[in-house]
């Protein structure tokens, strides 16, 4: 049988070819649309050896990898050789149903561990996946060996700030079993990166407790350094500017010779060393950076004998092995047909056999297949796990005051779950970016404690200092406190929310954040949802109802974000009993996997499941004393119900969501003095009402004319002549679409401009959300009276 090093060298050439051909085929062979398909041949080539070293030698089944986004073609090629990817997927790369441009957990078929694409996000994800693994191990739920969470990082990705937020958080939590492998090719999309970044990277990582290993010189270089003149060559390489090194790489052996002969003038040993290589050999020597030496990479990685985090800085040449190597414009460059055919011929692949798994590899196929069959990473097959469903039907009985806010109710509901629903409570893990107390997680943490790898006493309690926070730190704790970085919160929720798939153990992550600061972590929130992670986000306080904090803390756009974000069911309840129903449903919804038969009562595809966003408020108001019937609970979950149903003579409908309920109820009462049958529609989820309406309309377009959404059912008995007033503590567009459902004349009240510090009453008056503003809007839309009323106002 051929030696493993020979086979691995042949596989490295094969993945270089397949990744390059995949992109060429997408752009120049198959039929394409009106715009360039794109791809990253140079970026793929840059990491080819690193990926080969990992997947064909270093990785174990329990390890998880976030692949550099632009290196996805190499990943797909490796999975094709391993039998985890189909030929059709490669041929359809960047096309409908084909392999994705950037690795995707949900859209690729070849067992992607972490989606990547928004640069920097996959990198941070590995750190939080490792912390999730530690949490599971601490609770004695992890049976398998701990895996290494590995990120393959482009050096330009290290410009992303979220990476450094994650580094600091990892240092606080004693991060373990995490490797970041930096493709240090010193080129980015627009050119060559700044000189000397390697030293700065090293300093930052070391300061955060990482071991840093620089892989700079390949085996050929190291051998040359041992010869006479080798020290001079090494010194020149170390001091050469990045741009010059890249340019000489692109120009080739003759250019290298001319430059080095000039540099080494008068140094006969160094000149002899250069002269001992022909042009091709000299180009190979100068391109033999350690990041292209798969055997050296494997040897170095396999020598790691500890679980501390490690950063490998791998020196590479962008486009290594391709005609594009080193050119500053190669990021989006694609080889010409002549160049790809030249590469094919150099690799010994016959025309027409470009996709053959073993074409051009002059090693017996049975030897290659035998080698692939014994690779540790692939030994156990597909590595997606599943976890059994957790019971969520245990009744928790929160103690809610007669006058309470939804934020207060949230804390009481969690606290009640901790006491009354142990099967559910033990799998809930809460986290927050240093706002646990102000988002009402305090009662939950008092009962469950903070997670820590070692017991830590409460010094204030030992010193007999009274405090409402009785936060014991221990292995069984169920809250993880984060620093003030919303990107970290959402990335961690994403990692915790994939624990069932990554590690085979289900968790219910619940994160809290100030609602206005969702915007600070939007990339990470979108990233978590794109992964199909499952979590519950309680965003509170929200809106201009957070009146005394001023405009910087008052959210306006977040309801629209909740509606637009795929994978996130958004609710804005007004009353505690609604929130209780929503949270209980949410814990079940977070576990659904699409396996159940699709039922279209509300056209929301709830069988698929997803994450949940709760927009809550600190403003207390009187609760409704009522029985939460099954029918009412179903309406709350579907998105809305009639607080005051319409009649045939209703001329005004007031539709509200969330904290403005008391203002709407007050306005309805005042309007009833001279307007008959004012109807009040409680919208618990504008997101789900709108999603159901859109889905039902698509069904009707497909020919299912019986399809009706929940909001269509609710508005079916409202006269078309009635005026519709919508009220929200957020942008008016969040509910403004309701008028389009049945064609009602609509006036939408909400918040369009930054607020300012004031009382709640003054703030509502400023933005036109108070009862008087609602009454004025309603009277202006009343049939036959609107024009007269407006004339009266003008007079």
C-alpha cells in the first residue's frame, strides 16, 4: 500500500483542483444568470493544506470546525472525497440546491459544524461552543470526550471587533479546548494588509491566556536555512515587506532570482544557495511557507498535549499553487480557461474527467479509498446529534401582583419554573450581558445560582452584609453572566441553542438584554438564527416607555427587526397571563424539528420550530382577572385576540400591542360615551399575524382558495367602513399593514423619532400614544364624521 504521506500529498493536489474547478465550472461552463457567479479560488488555495492536515489527519469525531467562509470550496471537495458530499452538489456550487458559497449548517448536505459567511462570527462561535461544552460537562451531561472547537480564520477577519469581545469573554470563563488557525496570507479583499500584525496578534492572544504557535517556515525552507547562506535567506524573508513578497510570488522564479541576487550582492554563500535552485525550484522554495506544509501542520497540531486555547499563525501565500498566487487583485479573481486547462494538465487529469474522485492521482484507487475509510474524523459517519424532547407541561404558578409589568412577570414566571417544574428548570440556562438584575433574572439566579467550574463563596453573605442577590457560584449553577457585549450574548445563545445537535444534550437558553441594544448585536443575532439555533430572548425594557432613560435607551425599530428576522417568533404581550402562555409554548417551540405533519390552522409552519423573542416593558399596569381558556391561549400564540369583540355596528377598531394597552383601553372607554361598539384588538405578535397572512396569500396563489390566516379570521366580521387605529410603542409600520388585510382605512400611531427623558405620561403625549391622541385618530377615521371632525379641529 502507498504510504500515507504520499496519499495525503496526492489528496492535497486533488482538493486544490476540485475547489478550483468547482468555481470555474460555476462561472464558465454551466449556464448561469445575468451576473457573475463568483467564488474565491485564491482564498481556497491559501487554506488548502491546512484543511487537508485537519480533515485527513488531525481531527477526531468529537471536534468541530468553523471553516473560513472563502475556503468553502476546499471543504466541499474534502467532503466529496470522504463520501459526505454528492457530485451534483459540487456541480451546482453557488446554484439552486447546490453546495453553498459559504458553509451552512442548514443548507449544505455535508455535515457543516458551524455556518460561516459573516466574517468573524464563526470564529467567535467556536469559543462559545467550547464554553457550552464545559457547561454540559459541569452538569455531568457529557458522556463523550470533549472535542476541540476549531476556527479557520482569514487574517483579514481579525479586523472584526466581535472576535476581540469573544477573546475577553473567554479569558473570564477559563476557555478550554479551542483552537484558532489563522491563514496569515497578508492579503485582504482590497490589497495587502498592514505590516507587523503577526506580533500584535501574538500579544493580544497571549494576554488573553492563549498559547500562540507561529508556523512560518516549511520543510524546504527549514532545510535551506541549515545550508551555508541560509541565515541570510531567513533574515531576508523575515524582513521582507508583505507587498514585495506577494509581488515576487506572482512574478515567479526569475523575479525571485533577480531580487535575491541584488539583495545578496557580496554574500557568496547566499548567492550560491540561490544559484543552486533553478527558477521553478526557487519559486517552490520561496513559496514553501509553513501554512502550505500539511505534514508540518499535522505534526505541530498533534503535538499539543493540553486543553488550553491555542492560536496557530500559519504563514501562507494567497492563491498558492495557482497562477493567481500573490497578486493583490486575486481575492475575487478567477482563472481563465487557458489557466484552468494548464492546471488540469499539470495535475495529469484528462479532459472530460475533471470531476472524477481519483483522476490524476497515480496511486492505486484501493489504497486511496482504504486511507479515506480509516480517517479518524470520518470514522463514525455523520456527526449530527439529536436529543429527546423535554417535558414542558409541568404547571408553574407564578405569583403575579394585581399591578405588574411584563418584565416583572417574566422574572416571576422563571422563578416559578425553578420551583414548580424541575424537569424543565434543570435544562434552562440563562445568560445576560451584565444586566441580569435590571432585566429581572434575579429571582431565578437566587434559586439556581451561577455556573462556575469551581465553588466560589458569596463574600457579602459570609460577611453578613444584606443583599437581595444571593448568587452562589457552583458547577450546578444555571446562569452564566457575560460582560457588556451584545455580540457575545447572541453568539453564546447560538452556541447554547445548538447543544442538542453539537453535543446530543438539550438546553433551553434564555438570554436577556435591553431592547434598544439588540441593534448592537444584530449580526450575531442573525447568525444565531441562520444556524437554526434555539433560544428565548427577553428584551426589556423596551420602547419610549423606558421614559426617564432618554432617547439612547428607547427602542423604535426592534419590532420591525423581530418581524423581519427569519427563525425568530416575536411576541409583545401586554399582560402577565399572556406572557405565561407564550413562554410555556416557547419552550416547546424551541424543541420542534419539522418532523411532525404540517398543519395549516394558522399558516405558520410551527412544526419546524425556532427561537422566540419577547419584547417586554418595565411599566406596571393593572392585570386582567380572567380565566386563560384553551381557546384564548391559542389566540395569544397565533398572534392576537379580541379584548372587546366587534359588532355589526362597530365603526372603530383600536388595535394595540404591548405596553400601550392601558392607553388604548382608556381611549376605548372614553370613545364609548359617544361612539357605539368600539372594538379592541389585542395583538400579542404582529410578527406571527403578518407571517400567517403572507403564507395564506401564497397558498391562495397556489390554488388553495380556502386558506385563511388568523388575522383574516379576526377581521372578517369588521365592517369595511370601520376605521382601524393601530397603536404601538415602536415604529408605526409594525402594525400599519393591518389595514391591508381587509381594506380598512387605517391610522397608525407609533414612534418615528428619537425620544427624550421624561415621565411616561409626557413621553406618550410627545409621541402621540396617549389616550387623547388615540381618540383623536379614531374620530378622524369614523365613517361620515371624519371630515367634519378634522374641520372642527382646524377651526
